[in-house]
C-alpha cells in the first residue's frame, strides 16, 4: 500500500492568511515551516489514486505530487475520487476544484453526504460541470476499487458536525470517522484520523491492529486554544484530543507497536516549529510528526 502525505495543517493552513501568531509569522519567515491542509493520497490500483479529504489546497497538492499529475493523455488524470473523514469545510471545499473532471467518486458516510448535498447543495452546483458517484462509507471493509487490493472501512469517532450543519440530521457518531485502510495481499493496515474527539474502545481496537497510525495532532495540550486566545474552549471542547495531558493521545500511542505520526497541526501548536523542544519529547516516546510530501509504504 502506497500513500503520500499531501498536507499536515489544520483549518487555515500554515500560515493562515489572516493570522500573525508566532506560528504563522514563523512560517512566513521560514518557508520550510509552511504546511498545507491535512490530506493524504492513496494508490488504490496502478494509475488510480484517491484523495483523503479535498482541501482548499487541492490544486497545489496535486501539482506537487508527480504521481497525481495528469497524463499521458491531455485530460487523463490518475485522481479517481475523494474519501471524506467528515464534512468540515477545510476537508471538502476542494471538491469544487475537481469540476473539470469527466467524473469522480466520493466516499462518505450518510450524514456527511447529506450535509454536502442538502446544506452546501454541492450536487446541484457541480451537476452542470461533472458527474459525481456517491459511495457509502460504512463499517464493513470493502474494496476501494474492483481490481485493487486495498480495502476500506470507517471507524466512528465523533458526532461533531460542522457549523453550517447545526441542527441537521441525527447525532450519529459517523459525522466524523477514522479511516481504516488494509492491503489484502499483505494484511498490513493504516488508520487515518485527522480529527479525534474521543478515544473509544472501538478506536483502541483499531489502532492496536494497525501497522501505521496517522492521528489528530491539532493541539499540543488541552488549554492551548484559550492560552493563545483563539477560543474560550479547550482542545477537547473543540473536538480534538490534545497530544499531552490527562486526555492526551501520546501516552496511548506510545504503547502501540505501530508507526505513529501526528497530522492536522494548528498554527498555535509548538510542533509547527521544527526546532521546538516538543519534537524531542515525541521522539523519546517513539512518535513522529508527519511532513508534507512524505511517502509512506506499507
């Protein structure tokens, strides 16, 4: 199974266009600190790739990956579709950028699909431009493509819905899911969870069986949002378990045999600075921070 990390930043990217916090200022002064919105590219079959979440940076992310660039035909693209972990704008706005395609797949849970079609009216907007085939993302592992060897299923992790969908639908936990990707020929698997509000028994079982875990690293600690004046809520209150602290994910990840990497870093997270001492602490626990353009092969 082959994956490429397309981005590792939380909503707004790094730097965020309207932010002059130390993290964003540092990224402007030192371009190597820049991070695009969190996303993966997954090779489902020879010459066919799926994007995990469609971010506002999708055009540049595709151009930066040689495997995702078009060709050999003038309108021939290896991008076959998008897999969504949730309905947040920073994970779905890029769908509209794919309107030049003849057609593509979108794999999403029921609440996410309904929000995009009902609240954002994405189907009506894109229908004059392209054809979208909506596929249900569920609890049962199914082949991503018929001829491929990658299976996919979803692990529910949160009932948190985006602000534009307040009051829509039920309180199903499938508003936000972790993706479980498994290579059938080798049995090796990866868990991708860029947003994690609760560490459930079901999620624990999933990560224990995985060979690689790419996890929500939005905030370093629970009080980071208030301390940096971006929100009166805690990290947990915003739907993101922090890395350290009583509810921290680092201690749980450090007990796994899997390779574990953090993604979806907020611009306030000290890990946004590659020279921050927090990186050494993660290293002592056997954990990493994912990097844009990183290639992972399982």
